[in-house]
C-alpha cells in the first residue's frame, strides 16, 4: 500500500533563506511590522462593526515607534487586537501562516479589504536587522499576557508576562554593526522617521514617535535646550482617498512638493478614482518644466505604486508609456496581486489594465487642455512636445491616432504653434497637400528658396525645426487624408500636368546642353539637373524625389552606425 508522506521543511534554513532573499532592502522590516500593527487595529475596528459590546473610538488607537540608542533596541507598540497564546504559536510560530488572511476570509462580508497582511512572512523580516525579537502581547478580551521570544533560527519560547493594556509590543535587539553593514540607522530618530514616511505615510492610524529637537530657551535667544515631544509621523489620510471636491489646487501642489515629484509646480493634476472591475485611485501630475535630467540616462520614468496605502514600488515603469514618461504621480490599488516580498507583482494583468486606463486618461486630459487652456497647453508643449512626437513615431494604430491630434508645429502664417487640425481647417480649397519645411531654425527655413513659391500661393507652411519632426510625420503619412509634402521634394504639386509638360517643352536645346554638362561635373552628387518654375528671387534650389528628404539624410548620417 502506498503511504502518503508530508514534506518536512528545515525551518531553520527556510527562515534564513527567506529573510535574506526575498527583500531587496532591509529597511522594509519596518514597513512590515507597522503594517501588522495597523492590521491589528483594523481587526478591532471590524470586530466593533458587529459586536455591540465593543466601541471603536478612533483616537484611542495608535502605533508608537521608539528607538533607543543605549540599549540598541527598536520598539514597536500598538494598541491593536493582540494575540492569545494559541495565536502566537500559530501566527508567529508557523512560517507562512497568516492570521490576517484567515481574518479577512472569515469577515469577507464585512469588507475587511483594508487589511494588508496575507502571506504570513512579513513579521520575520525583523530578523534581517535583529538578533533577538521579543513580542509581548495581550489579546482583546483576555486576562493573560504572553511573551514570545526568538533568536531566529533556533525556534522560540513563550512565557506569561505582565502587560496591562491590550495590544502588542515588539522589541528588536538590533544586530551589531558589521564591516559592510551598519544598523545604526534604525536607532536614529531622523532615519526611522524617514523610513516610516517613505513606506507607511498613509497608514490610517497615527504612527507616533518622541522627537527631540533643540530650541532657544524661553526668554533667551542664545541659550538652547532640548525638547522632546510626541509627534505623529504619518499623514494618515492619503490625499487620493479624499473627495476631489474637498481638495484645492494648492493641496495637490503641496502633495507634489512633499513627494518630491519635482522642484517646479505641477502644470496640471489629474485625480482618478475608479471603482470598476479593478479598483484604484491615482493622482497624476503634468510637470511645468522638463526635469534637468530628462534626456539623460539617469532619468527613470514611472509612477509610485501603493497597495492599500503601503508603498510597494518607487517607480513602476510599466504604468507609463514612453511618450508620457514625463508624468509624475502615484497609483493605489487594493486589487493588485503582490508576490511574497510585496515588491514585485505576481502577475501583471491588473497592472496592464490600470496602465491602459491611465494612458487614456492622460490623453483625454491633454486634449481638454489643448481645447480649453491653450496658453497652458503651449507651455506643456514647449517642455514635452518632443515626447509626443516620439510617440507618434513609435506607436501604432489607435495610439498613434490620438497622439497626432496633440501635435503642434510652428506656422508660417500664424507665427505660432498650430495643430494639424487647425492647419487643415484653414486650407484654401485648391490646396492639395500639407506643406512643411525642415531646417535648423524658423529663420533658416524662411530663407529657403522653396518657401517663397508656396507662401505666394497663399498656402501655410509648417516649420519642422526638430530632428524628430519629419520622421514622425513620415510615420503618419497623411492627416485627414491630406498628404504631407516637404518643400524640398522635387514636385510640390503646385502645377497641373499640363503646366509641367509645357515647362519641359520650353526647356531649350541650349539649356539642355548646360544641364548635361552640370550633371557631369556633379556626377555622383546629384541625380538630375532641371529647369524650375518655382524659383523667384533665388537662382537654384536643391530638391529630392525619394522617401528620404535631404534633412532626414542629415539626421541619419549623424546617427551612430
Ligand atoms: P501577514 O501580515 O502577511 O499575515 P506576518 O508574518 O507579517 O504575515 O504576520 C503573521 C501573523 O501574525 C499576522 O497575520 C497576524 O495574525 C499576527 N501578527 C503579527 N503582528 C501582529 C501584531 N502586531 N498584532 C497582532 N497580530 C499580529
Ligand atoms: Mg504582515
């Protein structure tokens, strides 16, 4: 008979492996412990929803973090639900057992979706920085308090202890500094505060610390004294969960500054709350100015990604297409499937969906900016128009189609930036093409011999002064069925077939001899020499007949092989 066996795991090794391999940064242990504390408070909150004898008074609940340099300890105190002896054994004694996940499942009907825990491993992150972890806890409704203690690999002990109040107090005995690794940051008020701000700013309960600062003594301007006061470190209510109608432009601008999205002011903010198949909140910003490193290798595109108010990723690049790489901001969703380290995503279906929605939203907001606030759109375009052109060049299908409506070029007639739509709408009836001229600057283009004739016809010319311009337009080929025509192409389409024939006939024998001679002299450099009808005050001009214009050739020849 076949015998069914269970796998045995070497828990000592597993713990070591896990602790040291799943997290890329040690500091996240603090995020994990604070998340647990927040879950523990949440559990009281959810219990109170159905338990008449339990009243949840929000201001009684908090998390407190206490670094102590002398003892080399870091304490985390919470007023959450606590743990019974059995819960200590189950939740902290069994790796990958999550009391929080179980709680969520039991309470599904009561929307416990704010609870963060699910994998049952976060707690052990403490062992990345601590030699000894002590947990003293008293469960809600219990008379006894217990102390759980562990040095990591060797298992744990449980004992009764003295604790008056319900909740949990975790003490980390920090590791001694090693040559390559110092743990002193976790004892330093300022550093601890910074880490809390970074990952746990939007935990819904106050995270407190005693902060010591030096201030002038009363009645004295020269003598200083140290004051210690308890401060709340986190902002608690994330701005993205607030009601849009309660928020002012200034609130958004402050958030932009606090988050260090840029040193400038945001040109526009976009606040999205979606409650559909996938739920998420996002606050996006279009910056006013191009970041100084925008076109350098150092620049990384991406949005901050939060899961339930806890920071998961600093710069999630997958959330933004390259042509919107200038957008700053954050996304928070409770529907993401995270992997065990809560760093990378398990599967990216939800993320793709969010990215798609966000991209659509940015496009529609830019369109409305173009329509309703031209001055602002011009400012935006000065900074990031180039990126949109890259988008038109790189993207396909519908994406290219929407982006093309956002393009603007300098117009010979309007002497300002115009959209392709504006160009088309002002075309005289007999004009067949959208004319553009390429050059280093508007001045240079104005001096081109070709410009004169088209302008004389009363046609508008778009000035292409950036190297990407013509490449992008070539990818479009047409706009509203009108073809683009470079002023440097051989046939400008200004004359009818008859007119062309006539010009050919009018070329005298004498001229033909001269052209043949010129062609010989310039052999290999030009394809043909012809008489032209288009010149007025200039004696000659260069044109090209192929797909690649003279200006494009210039750009291409400058590119590395
Ligand atoms: P997770 O949070 O993913 O469930 P953890 O390893 O972080 O996994 O925690 C394991 C379990 O231990 C939690 O699910 C919870 O039941 C319990 N726990 C951890 N910290 C606390 C705390 N401060 N108060 C109450 N219970 C806690
Ligand atoms: Mg946890």
